[in-house]
C-alpha cells in the first residue's frame, strides 16, 4: 500500500513555471483498487481531470473556442475489476519534473488510487495486445473436485460459447479463442486463476466472462455456498508478450 506525504502541495502557480519549447507527453502509471473498482471509466476520466487541475499540473490545452486538456487512457478498465497497471497519457506545456508530477498527484489521491510512476513513453497504447489477470474465488465450502471442474472447463478442446457484447452488437463467440494462457490452483477454500487474455483494440475479453463461464459450467457458485470473487489486472503486454510500458 502507498506511503505518501499528504503535505506535498502545489507550491506555486503553474503559470509561474517556464514554458517548454514544445508540449511533451508524460505517461502516468497508477493503481485503481478497493472500492474504486466500482467507478466507471467515464467517472474516472472526469475525476482524473479534476485531480490534475487541483494538483497544479501544467497541462497543455487545445486551442480554439472550447479548449480542453489532452488526456488519453490506455485499455479502459471494466467496472468491478481492480488494477495495478493503469496508464494515462497527458501533455504538459511548462517545465516540471517527472518526480514532481508523481508527488503532486499522489498528494491529491487516495490509498485506493495512486501514481506508481511518471515517465516519457516510447510506446503507443495501440500496441497493447494482452493483459494478465488474477481471479480469486473464495467459498465457505469449495467443492473437492473444484480444480478438476476448472480443468475440464478451460483445458479441454470443447468450446465455451457465450454472447459477447461490443459496439457493433452481440454475437456468439468461443471465449477460449481469446485466452492465450491460463493456470489454476485451489488451496483450502480459495480458487486462484491466472489468465492472459486478448486485450487489443480489435480482440479483447473482459475477465468477467471467465467468472460467468465458471458459474454456468461448474458448481463452485452453487446455491447455498457463500462465494465471493476478486479480479485484478496485473500486467499488460504487447503482441510479442513483452511487458508494455
């Protein structure tokens, strides 16, 4: 968990900072965990913009009748999913160090959303192809054959047909075609699944579909059992399975 100095403040107006010769792009890597998993991507965009303003970050604004800051998020996070690898790009127009950006933002954030790093990016969000998730399912009475049920579901050749929703509408797909790698283990009453899923702009899979598949094809979520689950996005990769940064 983050240990940060809440006393860090924007010590002077951003307008007193010298202008850069040209705006530069800075990438912010941040966590979004705990109760903040339940805010939507649109709410996150709105909140993050206000935080940037309050933190005194010298953002670049478009010119024209309705100027706005350049702020782009990579791989929007689904509601109900936590992450320790969220990223957003912003453009700044005045001199400020990367460490200052990180400190000033964290002084205005919480222990459930905080900046891990600020750096100059060398990649584009369009290069993201996969994401690794950890799904943790806890039950007061995990079935003895839970692992074999999971193995039968995800590791045999039979398809897992589900209705996948997208901007273009609904279609029946085999979600296995979106799973690059998956492992599972059961310890005590906890099932833990590590899955690398398609996360590109054209092919992507919400990890919630894995939970739905487990609910529909196993008795792990059977009636009468007190079951809860957690989904955490751990890492994102490019098409060559190199960690994206």
